[in-house]
């Protein structure tokens, strides 16, 4: 180590400082002399800000990445060496408030010890001068303290002269960074980084994956994005074999994502207790661990029988990694686990790099989880506002589909509804609230409730829209709403159509021709209406199909919305009347993939059977509570009894088995209430099971890898369902998903 008292070079620098008039030169000279005299890797000067409420980083010099560990701003009461030196007027050393135990391989998360001295002259306190030294170089002694205090006093004298000369002494908007001068390499050459024997090359090379990680995480919107960025910039750059991200909830550790040869590590960590004596649990208490392969008691062996090295890094929610050099402790939101083949050491600069990467990952994990929570809250709000199921109506068969926007968007305000006003009258409604936010879903709920009330009171479509517009005006929202209302007399086939800035509904006649039920466009709800809303009346022939839709169904296509809608509705054989459910599936399957869809899409189809069919549709349903242990047995009994009452006893065994498998799958994996519905058509039976989980069930082969098996376990029963049904499908319904089966009724 250099001499502990001010030497000839230091005194000459002090003389130059006194004679100098440039603030940057003065700060740089002091930092350089402190770094040289104390064998430090970096030094920083903090100055009091203009409001005298915080210390701001004015200049940092030394090796990269060490000087990137200095925070840009420190509160005056922060428990750091820098703040203590400024407040007390004496040198301060960072003391680890939570020292490592004798069996642990680390002392401080960053491999540095810090020493700070005040920059003060008389009653003038300008800030503090802080140096970092690699922890292996030993602690700072009394002579080191005297040396740094002397450099701080000389810098304060120069700053006082500058103030007296009218020069402002304050940190700039961004700190000045000064790399180590040529010929004086304060960094450590880290194997595997940069060009060997070139001063500063390894530290500078480490900045590339860090910068790239920041760019990728800035664009990350899902946990998969975070894991992918960590795999590319952390796991690959450190040459790790495996990476696992963990969260802690309800006293246990849960895997957020993993990459590489991580199956064994993820299995070992997933579900472990937070209070267990494990490295991962210790990291959640705020202490990073670097466990080398020589200590096999804490590590699992690889398949080849060789030990592995593991690193457990706490990820803090505000982007901070550790309390060095500024000793701030923020909540740990996740832990990043890295595994390496064989024994491995972590040189000082790699620990610094991992610390900064952990800070970026922590902020990204917290942000992505917050986005997911907000999206889930909005989705739940929308789910409970949409109709659980459409009513069964005489002479009118209806079905609906809902497709949410892609995962990066918030929940929108599309909705649909069908009201049975009397035995011979039905009202169909579809609409779209502007925007994609919780407010959109909330406004949608208000508008839908108002529509339901006015429809039940017997108001005609134009009056329904007009009165709902008044309700919307009283809500005080700036959002606008478009909607389409069709009131249908199922005895005479008369349809009355009213629009509020919404696309006109389409009708497909029995011969396959398609017609738009044009009506005055009017203006959307929320826009002042000068003229009263107007409607138009049509006559619908038996066998016709009505199609109501929102713009999200067609907005991604190059043609006009109506042309696209006509193409979708006419996408089947013009001679053969399509099954309504099949037609709905064909239409939504034509919608672009979720990654390309920027808007919600709602579809409502209705087939008018005509006045010749007076009988009620044969349909029945039941509800199963989410924790009903007897729900599956009750569902089987319901199916058996209902099919017997319809004279379809021969189909009971098959339908019971299918219902049992789907209901079991929903109760276990969706964790929600389940609705079961049976409907009889002329030639087939339809079984529908609804739950709140939007993930579709996927039949899974019985032969899977160990990593695939846990995620696909719920798909076993769907193999049985697939073998029983003539056709089956799964689709989102706005409240979760619906699994539907079609079974052909045997002809006598």
C-alpha cells in the first residue's frame, strides 16, 4: 500500500489545486490522489446540492465497473459512510450491519470496503470524498484515515477559493466519470473478459452485457421477457449452465422462470420454505451467496458426479442490489440463482457486475409483476361484468365469442348481451368502450347495467341508447361508447336496429346472401347528440343468422370493416346452413394471432328459427362451487338425469365420462366456480363447461420429459375427452374459457 502520510506528489497536487480555478480539475485531482495514495480501485466526490437536502455525485474516477457502484444521489440521513462523514466532520468506514457467518463465502455483497472523509474547510461543508478498495487488500487503518482527511481538507480549501472567486461549486446534472489513466491500472484483470494485459479492458468489456441487459429489460413486459434477457446477458456472459428466478409468497419459494440446464435446480427450489436453511432462503433475507464447488455439502452433484458452483443474488425492488457503498436496504422481490459446472471463483469485478445486473433484474421483476397484477385486476373486473351465459330463447339460438387483446395491452371495454323480454321478444346488444384500462371496464359495467334495465322495462332500441347516453353523461367520464342494439320479435321476424356509432349488424339469409342491416349511424354515447337517436326496422326470414361484432374482429385487416365482416360471415358453404357454434369458431379462427391483435374482439351470433318452431329449446345447466368436493359426482348425476328426461339414455355413459373429466380439470386447475350446460339440437348434443382460467386445456401424451410432465399433467384427461367427442373446442368467453363438446345423436 502507498505511504499513509501525504507524500511529495500529493503536496504538489495540492499546490496545483490551490492555484487552479477549474472545478472539474480540482475534483479530478483530489479523486486521483486519493485513489493512488490508498491503493483504491475508485474514488468519488459528493457535493451538497443547491437545496442542501442531499449529496450528489459530482465526479467518480477509477476502473469500470467499480465507479458505477456509486449512487447518483444520497439523502443526508442515509446510513452510509459518505453521509456519515459529511454529517460528523470525521472520516467514516462502511461497517457491514449484517456480517456473514463463519461458514459463508462472502463478507460484503460488493467486494469492496469504503472509506469516506468530509470535504470541509472551517464552517464550510461542501461534501465528502469516498474511496473503494478491494476487500482482499485489507481494512483501512488509522494512517489511511488521516491521509484521506488531509486530501479532503485540501480539496475543501480549493473549493472555498472558487466560491470566493464567484465560481459555483455544485454537482452537474450528470456526474463526470474519469477512467484510470494509462500506465496506472487500478482494475483487476479478470480472466475471460477483454484483452489480457490491456489495462481496463476487462472492466470495460463487462459494461456491454450490462448495457444490453438494461435495454432488454426496459422493453420487457412479461416474466418470460425478463428470463430471456437474463439468459442472454447474465447466464451466457458469465458462462453459467443454469439460471432460475425465484419469488417468495405465503412462506414458500416459487419459480418465476428458468433457463439452461435448470430442471434439477428448479425442482429443488420450487416450493421450498422461506425459513429453510438453504442458500436461496438466505438470499431472500438480503444476503447474496457465492458457493464454490469445493463445498459440496450445500450443493447437489451433477449427473457426472462433479460438484457445481452456485450463486444466489437477492433482487431488490427499487433496482438496488446491496448496501455498499450506501447501505440502503430495500425489499427483496426475487432471487436469481446461477449454477456453474465445477469449481469456480468470482473475482471482484465479476461480483460488481453481478450486483449491478441484480439491481436491473430486481426493478424489472417488480415492474412486470405489478403490470401482471394490474392486468389481472382489470381482467377480473371485466370478467365479472360480462354475462356468465346467454339465455335460452324460443325460436332463437345464440352464441358468443370474446377474444382479448394481446398480453401487452390492458383490458378493454368490449361487451355483449342477450335479454329475454318475453316469450316472443329478445334484445341483442354489443358494444365497445373506448380505451384499454380499468376505467374502460368499469364504464362498460355501468353501460351494460343501464342497457339491461331499459331493455327489461320494455324500451325500444333507440330509447335504450338515448337513456343510456344520459347515464353515461352523469358518470363524468371522458370515454365514449359505441353500441348496436337489435330487438327481435321471434313470432313475426321483425327486427328493429339502432346504432350509436357502431358497425351495422349483418344478416346471412338461408340462400347464403349477406345483407347489412343499415340504420342511422348516430353518434357514440358520450358525444353530445343534437338530434334524437333513430332506428330502422327489418323483417328477418326463418333460418337467417344475425352477426353483431366489435371493431377488434376486423380492425387488423386491410379491407373495410364491413367487407371483412361479410367475408367472415360468408366463410362457409352457401347452400348448407352452418352450425352456429361451428360458424362462430370459424369466424374467430380467422382473427389474427394475439401477438398482432391490439384490440379486444367480441362476436354475437343468433340464428332465427322462425315462428314455425314453438317449442322451448331443450337446455339445462348447473353450477358447481369452486371447493365442492362432491361437484364431479353431482355433475355426473345431473347429466344422467337430464339425458334420461330427454330420452337419450343411450348417450348418458359417454356424456357422463366426458363431463366428469372436464369438470375435474376445471376444479383442480382453474380454481374457480364451474358452470355446466347441456343443449340439444336437431342432430347433436352440446356439452359446455365454463371456468375462469383462460389457458386452454391441451391433450398431453402419456410419454413426456420430466420437465414437461408437471405442466401438462392436466392434459391427461383431455385425451379421454378427445376420444369420446365427435368434435370439441375451447375458447375464451370474456369470463375465462368454455370447453365445448359436440356429440352426434344416434338416429333410430
